C-alpha cells in the first residue's frame, strides 16, 4: 500500500502539531500556509524535516492529497477548499485527526461565550485532583502534538464552531454546551440556524452513557434539544430553577448533583464573579464529578483558580478608577455578561470589526450602568448610531492610549473603565490579545504619568 499524502493547510499551532503527528504516524506530509509562518514554527518544521511552503498555496501539491487537515481559521468557502471537497478529498480538523490516535477520555467544551474560562477551570479542577490530564483545542498546545506520545488519561478540549465543523467521527465522553448566541455569522451565511447546527456537532457521535452538560436557559439549545431528542445522560445548568441531577444557583450558592455526588459552595468563596461565571463553574463542577473528582478537590480547585488574561481582568486602579481588560469579549453576549457583573458606573470602551451585531439585548444594562462610551475602531458608525440616544457622552478614537486617557478624564472615583469591545479586533490590532495587551500597557503608562 502506498504511503498516504496528508496536506496541512495553515501553519499555526494546530497545523504544525498535526504535521508532526502525521510524520510520526508514517504519512507523507506537506504543510502549506498562504501567510508567513512564525519563526518558531518554521524552525520546528525544518528541524523535523517536514516539507512546507509559505506565502502561497501550490494547488498541484495540495489537490493530490489523500486527506487534508485544515486550520480552523480558513473558511470552508475559499475556492481551494471548495475544489478539494468537489473532488471528494476529506477535509478535517486537527482535533479530528488527533483523536484517532489517543486512548484518553475526551471532554469537549463549546459555546458562544465562556468556553475558555470553563475549559481552564475544568483542567485546573482535574489537575488539583491529581488526574493525568492534558489541555488542548482552541487553547494551549496542539492536541495533535500532545497525542504523539499519548501520555494523558484525559484531555479537556476547548472547541470552537470552526473546529467542530471539520469533525466527523470524534467521540467525546463528556460534552459541555454553555450557550448559543449569534456570533461569527459572517462564516455561516448570516443564518443563525447554520451556527446552531455547528455547535450541536458536539453531540454527533454521542453514546447513551455519555454526559451532556448544557445551560438550560439558552433558548436555542432548548429548541434544538426538543428537535433532536439525543439519547444521552443530560445534566442541565440553571440560574433560575432547581435541576437535579444537574447544577443550579440559589441564593448565592452553587449547587450540583451528578450521579450520587452532591456539592455546594458559595460563589463569593470563589474568584469568579457574575452570573455568566456561575454557569461556567457549575458546568465545570458537573464535568469534574463525571470523572470522579472528590468534593474536597473541587472546592480547593475552585478557590485557587486564576482565570486567563483578557477576560474581565483588573489591570490597575488610578485615583480610585478601576481599569478592566475584557478584550476577549468579541460579541454582544460577552459584553452583556461583563456589564451584568459590574456594580460601579461604567465608562465603556467598545468597537472594532462588527460581526453582524445586534445591540438591542444591551439596552437595559446600558441605561442602568453606562455613563460614557468610547468607540475604538476604524468604523464606529453602527455603535454611535445605535447608542447616541441612550448615552450622553460618546467619543471616537483609533488610538488606544487616547481611549484610556479619555476614560480617565471622564472617570470619577468608584467608576470602572471597561474595555469590552463586542467586536473583532482586526481593524486596529493583530488579535484580541494584542488589543488587550496594548490596553494594559496604556493603563500602566497612565499610572506612571499621574
């Protein structure tokens, strides 16, 4: 039998990891990236002797592949991917490829918001309990590269809709679906149902004894469950009603029951605030219970967790005005959660590349909490137009230092200057991390100047 030719499209973390795994499994590998590779990835490929190209896609090389592993960042609508699919070449994600080669139990976490926090928290809970667990997917090191040696008993995988789109046979032992709200509609033909279908791919290979954890107040999830009727062990999470088995919030207490195990803790005893984080914590605790983590380890893990950067991250206080970096909030729903978790008056920094945003769900919170809006983007028309009747003070800028300075100028002691953009970052920044880091740097500079 001839050696199969595997072509990797995209030379980021997932692509380079997939190339290394493919080489280890005896494939004839070629990696192609239309952009330029990071120096570290280029060096890794050279050291491994894996042929690659950058700055172009040589179609002759690619169209002859037995199978394609595609970066989640490449839309399926690009002509090259369309050609591959038209000729019947399988196009899969790094997750799908790597899952073939692991013995580990897989826990998959998706949702429009909260998946990174929940993934990191669950990973921390399992590590605290002494389990042999890896972290991968849309976060951390490449899943494929970690599977080369396959030393973990569990993997906690953060799964974006783009990764799920190119998964077909992967079986997840535990599935978490936190919420579904309009996001990335530009990738789904501006049809919300297409996006819902993408998220529900997390259930595509479900077995009856698997655990499915989901937020019971997300109407799109409930509607879809009614249609699909999956045969799986359902563990709902609620902020409104008692759900057992499942998890719920009552009078500030997080309460879960999974199998015979009950657990409770006051949310005020954890570092995560706000109703959105109650959902995230309840989901993570239920998943930890699913793999047998004891209550004392869950409690210790919850109390010692540190969230990732750019998620409601306090970055400094100047003259009793707090600056908070929520650059990861790239959609309206994330901003809704951010505003909900604030008690102080807010000077809100928002803007960037609009993804088809509907700001109406923010109306009540904006009336209650926002004293000023600073629009940070190349085109702020939609934000200004929508909020000009509700917010008295609106300022436009394309400079993050200017935005921070204006926030400080308008702030009073006790106020919050909140970067929570509701938009993608690519008009002015490399990505949301770059936007958040520049915000933090601007706050630090201001601290030195004041």
